C-alpha cells in the first residue's frame, strides 16, 4: 500500500461534520432516549436482560451488584462500570421510579443526593414487575442482534407486558433532543391502553377521564390540568408541582410548617439548606429554625416560625423562592421506528399497543410450532404403544441405537423425531396409564393449537389476549395514586410586610453613604450620641422606623436605591454603618443627596425632586415601589453634567422655595406641578441666570418655621417665611442676599428651622461651627446676615446641615 492510499486529503469541516453526525446518531438512537415500546434506554435494557439471562430474578436470592455490572460490561455494554452501576442504582430508587425495576440490598443512595454504596457492597435482583417486562422473551417475541463482539445475542427491545414508558417515565439529553416524560399511575395507564384498544378514535379528553395526569413517586400536588391536556395532545406542556404542607400550631403563639412531600427530582438536603440560608441571610426574619426530621417512616421537614408570624404568608414566600414548588415541563420525545419523535399520549399508547400485538403474534406462532412438534412426538409414542411388542422385538434385534431407529422408521413408518423419542423411552412409560396420559396430552395440544391459530387469524381475539394480560398486571401491581391533581395553578401572592417581624429601630443614613439600623436598646444606651462617623460626614437621615418600612436613598446622578428596612445591617449605634456600595453598585462619582423613610407605598403622597439646572418634578410615591431591587433605579432623567439637588416626600399641596447659588429664591405652590413618571426630566422650576445653579429646595410644612441661609464666606442669616411671597413657577424669583461687587456671597445651603434647632457650618478645612438658631435674629431679604466663620482661618464654608437626633418614645 502506498503512502497516498493510507492518507486521505479531506476538508476539516467535512471530517468533523461526518464524525459528529455519526456520534449524534449514536447517542440519539442508542444512549440517551428511551424506546417508545418498552420505555427503556439501551443501558437499562441490557442490565435487565443480563440479570434475567443469569437467573437473577425476584424469586431467587440476591446477588452482588458488581457481578451484574461486570456481566453487563463484558457481554452487552462496553462502557465504564460507573455509568452501568449508576443506571442500575437509579432503577432501584423508589423516589425516582414509580415501580421499581430492581430490588437492592444495601445503601442505594437517598433523596438527599447521597451516592449509593460501592457495587461491591450492594446486592440486587430483578423485581417482580421487571419480570413482566422480560416474560416470554425466550419465545422469539422480540428481535435479537449480535452483541458488540458477536459472541452473544441481545434484545433490541423487551416484550414489556405493561406500558413502562408512561408508568416510570424517562429523562435524558442527547444531541439536539431532550426528553422529559413524567411517571404515571400503573392502573390509570393500563385503563387508557384498554380504552384506546376499544376505540382507536378516542380523544385526549376521553383518555383523561381514566389517566388523570402524572403520578410522581414522591407524591406532592400537581396544578394545571390545562398544561396536562396540552402535553397529552402535543407532547409538550407545563405543570406546577407543589410540596404537601401543613401549618401546625405550637405553644405560646408559635407555629410550624411541616412538609411531608416534596416535588419530583428535588434534592431534599439542598432544599433544607436553601430555606436555612434564607433564615441566616435575614431574607426571611420570620423563621426561627429549620429541621429535617425525615426517618424510615417518611419524609418530614419542619420549619419553626417565630412568635405571632403568619405561617401562610411565609409558606407562600418559600413556595416562590425555593424548590418547595417547581415547574415541570413535559417533553415527550421517544425513539419510534429508530427515529426520535415528539409524541402525544395517543401516539405513545399506539406505539405500545402495536408492540404488544407484535409480541403476542410472535409468541403465538412460537407456541404453535412447539405444540405441533410435541404433538408429532405424542402421536408417534401413541402409535408405538399400540404395536408395542413388534416395536420391542425390532429394537432388540438391532445392533445399536442408530440401527434401532433406522429399523423402526423403515418397518413402522415413524419419522426421525418420533423414532428418537421411542428409542429414548423409559421402561416405566410402557404402562397402561401412560397411554391415557398421552391421549390427554394429545387432546390438550390440539385444543391449544386451535386456540393459538384462532388468535393469529382474528385481530379481536389477539386484542382480547392483550387486554386479559394487562388486567392481570393491573390486578397484581396496581397501587393507589400518590400525587394529588388540582385543576388551576394557584397564584403565589407574597406579602413581604407580613414576613418581617414588626420592630421599631433607629435608621441612619450618612452623606458619605453609610447605612445601618440599630435597636432602640443600643440607641438608648448611647443616648443617641457617640455615633462613629468620618470627620467630613454627617447624617442625612436619623429616625425611628419600623422593620416593615422602606428606605429610598437618592443619588446625585438622578438614581434612587430601594431598601427595605429589615434588610439593613443590624449594627450597634456607636459603630460605623455598612457602606451602600457593598449593598448595591454605584458609579464612582455618584453621591448620596437625600434619604426618605416610607411607611407604605399605598399612601397618597409624592416624591419631589429637583436638579441643579432648575428643573423640578413631582412623581407618585407608588411608582417608586419595586419588587426586585438588586440595582439602582432612575428617579429623575438628567442631562449630562446635571445633578440631583434634593428629593423630598410631599403631599402635593405644599409650597416649595427654590434657592440658587447667586442668591435668588422663588416660592410657588406644588399644585402647579403635574405628576409624571419616574423616568421623566420634569419641568422648569426656576429661571436661572447664566452660570447660576439651583443649590437648595425647601418644602414649607410649618408656617412657624424660618429660613436659614448660609454662604461660602461664613455668613448666616435667618429670615421669616413671609419674606418670600408666593409667585408662579419658572420665574427668576427674588433676591435673598444683597449683591456685592467684590467677593459676593454665594449660597451653599438653606434649611427651614425652628428656634430650638441647631445647624453645623462645615468648612473646606473640615472645621465645624455649631450655630444655635435662636441666637440669630430675623432679618429682611436684603441683609447678608452675620459672619459666624472666619474664612481666612477656617477656609470657605462648603456645606450647612441640621443636627439630627432620632426621637425615641
């Protein structure tokens, strides 16, 4: 052979395409998908046949699993022992299969996902119902093919005396195809087969009068009859599988949720861990303890609740956020005529019925042939007994067995088979009673042949045989339904307020973005003082709130953060809080400008926002309520370079005063504003001069308050609200400071204050000057106030803020 003949020059894509095509065909046909006739994948079929072939059946003793695995690998399935043993173990797990194919002694895993013991430790045998899958396999009922090394035959399909694909279901993934067929109740599936045999044009609605829906080995509740019907009609559909649970009362106002059945294919240990993580992460404050109390008597998960908690509300939350409730998607793909096919319920029933007709037909032909062979021998024996003396003399006169056979064939016209039977006859069979037995056997064989012949000639009689055998299986192996089916899918309504225990706490949000909640006890012990804070930082919010309340935190980029109070970190009052950036992602130049506590989003209130370009906006408070809050949300649409100045909770009827850096102020009523959505930019609030910007927004809630204005030069002035006459929106406003030609005053902050309040003036050098409001007399709009900070020593004043202290009752 030349070198050029040994190597082929082919394009890479052609080689890969060809190889992958072959591989895909192999895993589709011979690995991952079940056959529509017996519901088995090749590895499962080989395991069952190997055990049957070796006599490892339900009426014999258990045998080491390793022996079976070795036998399967050596004779039928040349793959890894792990894959074979795993398939074997799965067929023995009563939480995976509705009717077990294999009985196993030893540790065969658990619903917690624990692995089975090694195969050298476990013992197994076929179950009684698996025996029905293989019954009559030695009567030439199914096609056999040579195994991988041509040393033994193996079946391409099992006789399958019951509809295993629907009874035990199947799951698998191959190239381009996946299958998910749920388990069903044996007696319901058999009833559906019988109905289909009686009426080939039966509808899915009629079939569903007997086959109600899936029946999972783990029980639980199935919701959604429409999804079941769609799946039975098309092969695809969706149902909801929900755990079986009860809420049990305990002493002292406590209660507990008890789970006794979980959805199919859910790992119990992972489920318990997830519920416990919700408790530990404080996403579910109402849970006191989670325990797995399952034992040999059954599954039991106990979720103990804290005092006075609504068990139903917590159960709803768990159903939504854990695998206590899952969606099951039908995808009924099976191999039919060596091709993967998405099959409806009638198609699956037809595939099984056609298979059974073929099996019973082949079995009948085999039995007829065997019966005729035996009848032929019986006829020869009866004839020999009627001329016994002559036959004996002929045999005695012969030289050997072969000569004796030839002589009686020649002399009495026996066939070769009959002659063999005669010369092999034992002497005691020559009694008078034996002729009677032979006559009875003759009549019995003729009757059997006639019955079998009638079956082969009549479809009706063939169907009756199948029905009779199915009814026998039904009677022997039927079990009560485990899964309860409910017509409608129940919507889960989670009321988070009920899930969170009601507790008053002190909430703190600082300008630099540190947030925390503190128990009233910790706050009172410190008398509300000594809070850890950076030198330049100060509180934007310090208030008593309830754990069922919510926090809205607004940033300079026009965004807001939605934060339930109960999810804030619980930190001692004297300790620094947790930075907002560790809870949610913020931009590098994004600063906190306001924090608002919200009791309920159902109240008739609005959020007022303003930007430094002079725009103002009113939006419904309810628009700020979100369900998922792992990111920031838009509170006001800002142009590039624009920033949010402030956000406040208002009723919508108050007056607002806008102040600009160049000392203009404009007062107008919020009734002039129309509520718009959160993602809008708002309308012009004040008409700004060139290079001017909005620096403060104050909302008048108490007419007895006065206006405190601070400038960068360290001056502060207090004037009465009446100095600001109400006007209309979008005007220039009035001057609130006297304009100086050299080193003019620029407003850095405005607060509405009471005489009992005190404010802090903070400079660029982080010097802080406390100002008691009652020390400042009221002045008119044209006054520049009193100098309280020497800007030459302490630096220019950067900000002014009120000293906050939560009022604990």
